[in-house]
C-alpha cells in the first residue's frame, strides 16, 4: 500500500468520523468545528487528485468563508452555549434509514458505472486564462456568480441574526 492510498484512507476515515460527529453533536459550536474539519479533509482529497485549484477553492470558500460565517453568526447571537435537545427515536430511525438508503443507492450507482481511463490528451493549464475568466463578467466569466453568492451569504447572515435576536 502506497503513501497515496494511506492518505486516501486516512482522509476518508477523517471525513466519515467528523461527518457523523457534525450531525450528532448537540452543541452548535462543536458541530461547526467538526464541519470545518470535514471541509479541510475534503480539500486534502482534492490535493491527492492533483486538483490544486479545487482544493484552494474548497479551503477559501467553504472552510474559510461559510464555516467562519456560521461561527460568527453563532457568536453574534450569543448562542455559543446552546445545546440541541435529543431527537425523538422515530426521527433517529427515519434519518438512519434514509442515510442508509442514500448510501446504498450511491454505492450501487458507483459500482455499476464502468470507469474507463480517458484516452484524451491532457490539456495545458494556462493560469493567465483561468485568472481572466475568474475576473471576467462576460462569457465564461465567474465574477458575477461570486458576487451574487456573496450577497446571498450576507443576506443569510443578517437574517440569521435577526431571527435569533427575536427569540431573546
């Protein structure tokens, strides 16, 4: 077993364990930190696949942006010590069955699909072209979607603070 496979199994195990901890934790701040660990381990998988750009986006956008947004909204609303109540047994059973069914369908679909190596030659990566597309608002530009997402996240944060403050 090579180092790449060992890292894959380590990161996969980390993602599985901390995903379960994220959804089962009753303390909201701990759940956010567990989610941060899952997102960072996912970026590690992107690095293993040599998708450095996707790994960087994963770290900056999700781990650096969304999780920080969640933690700030928790801290701003003074719910740092909030503890969720235990879910009803029927909800736990229904969620477990749904998760198992989704896992079964996903694994079955992956195992059924014939993954064949591509015969296409690799494309050259032109960093200047990628940078221009990220800054462009025209055809194949990504600046406008990033701005729309940032406004959406700001509206979500403001809404979360307003809703949380109404309960006090």
